[in-house]
C-alpha cells in the first residue's frame, strides 16, 4: 500500500515539469560544485606538499650558524587541508594557511585566503555543503508547499479520504517521496565527495565521518519536511503556505545565523588585536603579575645557576648561560602565551554557547555546525592545529637553546651548529582529532537536530490526530 | 477624480492588510537592530584606531623626553639596544583604517581586516587579519543594514505584491476590476506606482531614522544621501518590475510566488556563487604559499650574499656612503648590522617584486572578472555600492593597503638614512619622523556605475514589460 502511494507521488512529481527541472538543476549544481571542489582540493594538497618541502629545504640548507640565529631564522609550517574539505571548506578561508615558527614569538597561522577575495565572495561559494544546507531545503519547500493545501484547493483531498485511505500512510507517502529525493542528492554528493577525497589521499578512511554527516542531513531534511507538511496542512491557500515556508527558510538560513553571529560578538567581544598583543608583550617584559620584570628574572636565574655550579663568575660555568637564559625566557613567554591563549579560547567558548542556543531557533544553524565538525572545518580543528604548531615550536626552540647551552660556553656567540643539528628538528606532522572527539565536541548540534526532528514530527502528527484527519 | 478614488481604495486596502503591518514592523525591527549592532562594532574599531595612535603618540613623546634628558646630560646610556637611541625602540609604527561615519551601513570587509596595523623597517608590510576573532561569524556574515536592504527588502516586496493579479483572478475580482471605467493598463500601473511610492517613502524614512539611531547626520554628506536613496529607489524599482512582469503572466498566485522566490534565490544565492566559481576557474591565482616560499628563498639568498651585496649597494649608492660619520664609532658594529639588513631587505624585496606584482595583477584580474560576472545580479551591484558608500568595500581596503605600503617605504627610508649616517636617534628626529595619516578614500565612480547598472536593469525590465503589455491580462 505504502509503496504504491509513494510511486503515485513520484509519478505526480515526474509529471510536474517544474519539480523535475528543479531536481535536475540540483543534481547539475551538485556535479559542478563537486568538480570544482575536487580541483581546488587537489591544488591545495599540491601547494601544501610544495610548501612543506621548500620550507624543509630552507631549514636544512641554512648553513652553519649559531643555534639562536637559526631559531630566529625560523621555520614555516603549512596547514594540510582536511580531506573532506572537498565537501565543506568550513572556516578554513578565514584561518591562515602558513605559520612562521621562531624563537621568542608565538605566531598564529596567516595568509587567510578570505583576504584575497572580492566583495561578491561574501554572498557564498557554490560548494557541496552550500548545495546540501541551503539549496536542497529550498527544493523541499518548493516541492511540498502545496502537497496538502494544493490537494485541498483542487478538491482531491476529500476524494483521497473518501477512498477509505488512512491518513497516516497518505501523509507518510508524501513525506517519503520527497525525503528520498533529498537523500538521493545528499548520499550522492557525500559518496562522490568521499571517493574524490580518497582518490586524492589514498590512505584516508572517511566512512565514519561520512556516515555521521549523513545522519545529520537525514535529521535535517526530515525536520524540514515535517515543518513543510505541517505548514501545508494548516494554510488554507498554497501561496500562503509558500510564503510562510520561505519566511521560515530565510529566518533559518540567513536571519538567525547572522543574528547569532552579531549577538555572539556583541555579547562576548573579542579583544582588540593591537591591544591584546601590546598587553602580551608588556606581561612578557614586566612579568605576569607586573612586579617581576625581565631584568630581575634574568638576575635571579643567573644567581641560582652560579650557586648550583658553585662558581662566582659566569665564565667559570661549564655551560653557556645565555642558552639557559634564553630557554628560561621562552618558558616564561610560553606561560604568558598560554594565559592569553586561554583568554581568547574562553571568549570563543562563550560565543559558541550563543550559537548552541541559537540552534534551537534555526534549523540550519545546527546542521551547518555539524557539517563543519564532521568535515574538520570547524574552529576546534584550527585551534588544534595552532596548538600542535606551538608545541612543535617550543620543542625545537628548546632543542636549539639546549644545544647552545651544552655545546658552547658563556659569552661565546661564535659557536656554530650545522646541518646535523638542523636535521634533528623533525618535520611537522599534524594529528587531527579522531572522529569520536569530533562527534563528542559537536554532539550538542546533533541533539539540536534531533530535537527539531522530534518536535516538528510530533507537531505534524499531533495536529493530524487533533484534527481527526480533517485537514 | 476617478483615480483619486482608486488611490484611496488602494491605500485603504494596504492599511487594512495585517500582512503589510507585520512586514513593516519586521523590516523596521531588523533595520534598527542591524544599525545598532553595526554602530557598536564600528565604534569599537574606531576606538581601537584612536587608542593605538594615542598610545603611540604618548610613547614617542616619552622617548623623545628621554632623548632630551640624555642630550642634556641628565641621563646616561652605555649601550644602544633597549634605549630610546636605538632604532629597535622605534621599530614599530601604527597605521589605522579610516572609518567613515557611514560605515555602519555595511560591514563589508571590515570584519576581515584588523583596524590597526603595524609597520616596521625589517619586515614587508601586510594588512593584518582579524586573526583573534572567531571565524564563524565571518563565515555566517553580518547582520547589518546592507543585509536587510539587499536580502530582506526584496522578500518583503515579493510577499506584499506576488498576488497582485493572480489572486484577484482566483477570487473572481479581476472581472469586476476590468468592468470599471479606468483602463486596466492605467489602473495596474497606478497601483504599482502607488505601492512603489509608498514602499520607497517608508524605506527612505526608515533609513533616515536608522541614521538617527546611529547618531549620524546624513545631510552632512547630502550628495551621498541622494546617491543612497537613488540606489534604494532603483533596487526597489527593479524588484517591482520583476514582480509586475511575473504578475502579468497568466499564472496562479502560487506559481507567481514560486517564480518570484526562485528569482530571488537565483539572483541572491546561486548567481553570485556561480560567478565566483566561474571566475576562480578561469582566472587562477597562484597560491600564497608559493609567494611565501619565494620571499623566503630570496631573503635567504640575499642574506647569504650580504657582504658582496652590501659592497655593491654602496657602489650603486655613493650618496649613502658619504653620509658616514665617526660620531658613534663605538656602535659601528650595530650600524653595520642595520646597513646590511637594509640592503638584504631591499635585495630580497626586489627579487620577489615581479612575482608579487604578478600575484597582485592576477588577483586584480580575478576580481575584475568576478565583478563583471556578478553584474548579472543587481543584488551584488547594490551591495557593492552600499559598501562603497559605507567606506568598507574591498576597494577601500586595497587602497588602505597601498597607503600602508607607501608609508612603510617612508618609514624604512628614514631608518636606512639614519643607519648609513651612523647616527643614533636624537631629538632632532622628532620633526622628520614619518607619521601615518588615515584618509577616507572616495570612489564616486563606483557608486555612479552601480546607479547606471541598476538603471539599465530597470530599463531592460521596463522594455520587457512594454513588450508583454498589459493586454496580457
């Protein structure tokens, strides 16, 4: 019975040229966006490989020099694009692609591609995610706004009910026929996207990510259809249903996300960049409590070291005290960076809570966030990259300072290390979060999608039950 | 007389329609909220720029006071490094983006670029990004007045007018209307003109009120105000023409709504993204990573050959060699280091200049192509014009980047001359120390171009309407 009803709905949709055209257009845009993303990702991977190789070559071929000079010469680290950026680039264009690691200074990634874009770019980029999050729901609205109200206007709704057809299967068939179309697009795009990503990076295992992503879209489209049919059932006229649904779409896709973005920044403002860096340098120089200036810290370490080795002059020390002082300065600087980094992360966490609560007002917002999380395109992925780069910087700077401390004597700035030492600095390898961590980190958004689906589903069937089928 | 009755009837119908009131309230609410948020954000940016300049002025005044004390023999410095006499103490100089009073109108690129930048004499200048900020709000976009005008205003228009004819036909009212004395052609034109006039008056008043909320007197820039209102009028006219054209088809209200909303989605969502995608595919830009590596290679090579380069540089610039003095012979090693650093910097910059220029050229070509392709969407044209009026467009930031580049050049030259003179900083430098002056760039041609393009779009639609003729009803 149900399959026959679904077939009837499909036949009807097939005969509706507008809907057929919209579906074909959707598939075409899917192919275009996937092809474009594939080539973009391939280019990004090639650039990354070239960047890392050249940076490594620069580092190894820097010649003989004092380890501290080498630490100032620094080392570029580049960001490996996430495999599923074929589907969703996420916030990557707003985050840098290259980080310059050097002594004394913690740099974050720079060269954000968003800075090179034109104004039109802010309207959006046709990516597979843009298609799945924005355009497929629009297609669903166009397909379902007159599913019930249209039947009522044409007078066929009474005919359907008079045939002793049960209301639930009739509605379910309408729901399923559209849901399947949306899921065909989602499955197709995600499947081809993951195949393309695997072709470009043969070793990656993406099936878990894809399944989680698909689960999100399954809930998303289900909730959209619930709302669509609910509105269609409640509006006397199809055009009114259409306008109401479009308002719902605009509110979900544009108004609430933009409002949440503005509200998050207004409620929890990010510190001004210039002031933030000024304060950070100030604390490094004057001490974190403001009463422990660098000169005093240096004098204290000097005295402690002399005492430890039981000598009176630094020239008598068996180590180079400059190496030790620089390393201690690094350690102190790292504490300052950590404290300031914590401040920024707290601001971001507070802003995240705004997005989390706003996802109860917008169906698209939790889906967008879930997609970012499952494709490693969210902020936490980039924060993880920055944190790992910083650990890497601290390790290799410490290694060079230790070498200087142990291999030369105080005041001897003529000491030079060579390639043997440079080779001990291993190439940077980024370890992204596991899928379990990502799911856990973004679970609230999946729960939000689940809530939307449940509440809208209950509202739809509750309404039908209340009206006793006379809708 | 008969038209007066029609006007009155139409006004009464509009006033009695609860949908009109709901949309008016929603539009006003959105516009005022967007204005408040935008004003707060821009005020924070402006405060950051002011504070940075004030802090720098204070710091420089203190350093000059220290130098005066040193020259008067009240203070003693044995070393250069870490004292006001050292270049490194003066290494950084502040630059700031000039925000206009109208910047609340459109966020533009102001959420991407930091309002305050620093230039120094040992690094290439670059515009800082808002790298501390959460990237998600940038991804989702700002809730600013430009968003309300570009995205929401057409939707309100469509919602108010999509059933102008189709619904009358469905209710059987059209036959009655056709039976009236005034020609249906004149009637519909008058009806649309009245609606356009009322909507424009409402939006114009709302915009003026938004200026009031922002605490800005729009009459100070009366020319810009006229341009803004003209842009809004043309954008409204464009959408009215689209609505009228769709209404003239023999479609039901549902089909009219479907077609109009598809047009809205196409012009505001699909077309701009397709334009970006096409431009990116045709005009490829080399990666920043390659540029970074090229800069690095050039700096490395120049650094390795610094002694030879330095000798060659002095041969090429004998005027700098003549500046040498032995006033500070004790710091000759330090001066030599600065001199060699300046030479290495310039050599490395020269080595990548062509690559840098090519990158910028390709970027400009891509932007140009994107803007040509985006012309197909009046929404993109309108938004760009609003950003230009607000002074926050990409063009404004490119102009700022060029000013930054010029200033960095002046800053470097100042210290290079001092290094070759082998002179530490003195109080005499107070007068000659370069300072950055934020200036608000104006691009009237761009707004005029937008007016022209929107006008052309309206004329084209007008021609289509003429061809279709109202007899189609």
